[in-house]
């Protein structure tokens, strides 16, 4: 945009679309054009969009599995420790009784599996994030209502302000805006 001062940085260019099919096609064409650092914002999931933008994230299921394994070990180990350290002999029952330990072990499995998934998801999504450069755009609030946005980041190796804008305008968007790289106000 012409009102940008010299030295101002931009986060990227944002194309706004009015239909999910247009966003999906725009993302596909951006990938084919060689862009690698772009994202899509939509008020609801669009089938096939995550594959087109290259979202392949194997860490959350692995963290869930590792958390569940740690939960089983901790839950069972805690009960074995308590039974050995504070023995209560009731009717000749063995001190380590796996059927009696199953409920607590299962609860620890669920708790630590979910904690592993949530912590990993938050870390990968860089959350909580109280500020994002796209929040500076006047119309970006529509991403949670009825509009679809394709964002090509300025740090993409193929990004060039003029050529990238021309590329986005050829995709028939409602409009193309420049997202300023504004730091969060303290």
C-alpha cells in the first residue's frame, strides 16, 4: 500500500474470499505457484484444505501416546509403592493386586494422555497468543463469521510485494490487503 512508511515491515498479504471453494482453489494455486509459507483462515473446517496448505503434524498423537504410557506407569507405580510401603493385609489379598489397580491406572492413562495432547497442541499452535499481526486488519474479524482468508507471509522465499499482490488479485478475491507487522502493545 502507498501509505506505508519507509522501514515498515509487513507480515504478508491477505486475500479475502466469499466462498470456501474459492479459498480451497486459491490455496491450491498458491502451492502450485511455489509458495510454502502461507495459511488459510476459515470460520469452519474445509475438507481437503489442510492437505493443500501442507499441514502434516505427527507430534500430537505421539505426545498423547507418550503421556498415556507415562500415566499408566505413574498410576500403577504409585499404587504399588503405596501397597508396599503401607501394607494392609485383608483376607490374604496380595499386596500387588492388578485388578484392584486397574481403575486408578486407567484414570491416570486418560489424564496424562489428554495433558500430553493439550500441551503439545498449545505449543505447536504457539498459544496462548494474545496478539497476531492479522488482528490489525479491519475486516479480519469476519474470519470467524462468513469470510475466508488466504495469507501469504512476507518471509516466504518466493514473496515479492508487487508480484505476490498481482498473483493474489488473479485469484478473484473480494479484496487484497497488506497485513502490517505490528508488535503487541504492552
